[in-house]
C-alpha cells in the first residue's frame, strides 16, 4: 500500500523529491518527555525493548511529536547475540554488559544461528504494531548492527574506547574471528529479512565501531560481511552507516546498498565525489550543534544542506541525538530542513 509520505524511500532510491526528508538517529529516546514517562514505569531498558506494545508506542512518538519523515523501530543491536545464545544486561549509565564473552572456537560452535520468529518475535510484533499505528503515514526503518560491531561487544564484553580485546582476536585468531562473524552475519540476514516481512520499509546497518579498525582489517572483517547482508536484501532500500570509516568511502560506494550514512567528521564534498551518482547520502550535522542557539542551528543546518544538495540526500545528524538535547532544538533542526529552499 502506498505511503502518504515516502520522501525517504524516494531520496534513498535517487528519485526526485519536492523537499529534503529528515529523521534522527536515536529520535525515539530520552529527549522526549513522552518516552521518559513510559520508561519510568519499567524495570529497565530491556523490558521496554522486549514489550512490543511499549516498543511500538515509543517508536511512533517522534513521528507525532517531532514530525519526522520516518519512524525507526525501537530496539537494540545486541538482541542478535542474545538470540544466538549469548545473553547480555543493560547497566544504567554504563551500557551493555555480557557476563560471558566469546574467546574459544568451542564457544563459537555452541552459538546458534538465530531464528527470528522464535528468538526475536518481540521485535517483529513491535514492527507489526507500529505499521498499524502509523497507518501509512511515513515509512518504518528496521535495523541491525553490522557483524563487526556486534562481534566487538561479544568478545570485549562491554563498551570500550579501544575494543583492544576484540581487535586482538582478529590478529591472534583469524579463523575463530571469521567463524563468529559468519554466524553473526547469517543471523543478521535472517533477522533483517524477517523485519522486512513484518513491514519494515527501509533497513539501516549500524557499524558503530568501524572507525577503530585499520583499513585492511575493516575491509576483511567488516565490509566483506556487510556486503553479504546487502547482497541478500533487494526488497527495500538499505542504508549503511559506518561511523569513522572515512578511509573506506570508495569501498562503501561499491556496496549494493542505496544510501551511505556519514558521521559528522566525514567531509561531504569528498563523499559526494567518491559516491555520486551511485549512492544517496545521509547525515551529518554534529549532534552538538543542537546545543547552540536556534539561529546557529538554522545557519549550520542550511550550510550543511548547501554542501549535500537537495537531491539524493536524507538529512540527519552525524550520530544519535544526545539525550540531554532540548526538544525545541531538535524541532528547530527539523523545521529548518523542511523549509530549505
């Protein structure tokens, strides 16, 4: 069924759009009082992720409150390792924590390729509920973590500035690393296909820790597996957001995906030269711009769009919106994009 607003899908596919579409990474979250009201009633983050009715409610909130051009399903990239047999906890103010980490080939062999319907049905149920609630207003974005980023948490056990334990694994045990990445990739492909079957209109792959690898390792242990994911999905557009991977823009441009997401440190002019006309671009305002005055937000947003151009472009931040950002600042950004001429 036709969407009332399909600007993001048109822009991703390189079609002409009457205005620039806009959404924000982490738009469903702590910036919204409506989200905080839901969250306060719960034991923790994972209860929200695993309760389809509530996950659906907070997914739709930004569409109603911020008037963005897409919803993104409220979930977490680490539901994949849990579905494979490696459970995790979300520690308040600290982030994810894995009580057990992967360090041997025997542990890799014990992991399963996730079955999305039985292990991740709560995400699929949330997607179905969101599609009903949106009632064709805007597209719904599904997502997953890139295999390397998921691998990094499974081996490291928690967030890290360096992920030295995970990176060491690539040097010391390349066969084990590939075996684990193979299982993560197979699980991710099945999961994303199930999201599409449930109603996702576009897919984003988040490679949050792309930038900590040297280029040779990035191409071998990350991009090769992202390529497999992209090759497996042809029903909906795919966006690849590889934070910090400015060194791999030529290779990213050759992926069978529609859109490349840029972080705020990536140079727009270089990205356009390297990716046009093959790819649309998404991004890439520094999230800290939203701490400035409305005048500064509008000025820097317009300057950003001047660099990207108004076609083959989806406006966004260069990373997730920070939780202490004011709602009015976010609205100023969104309104500036929509009013750009």
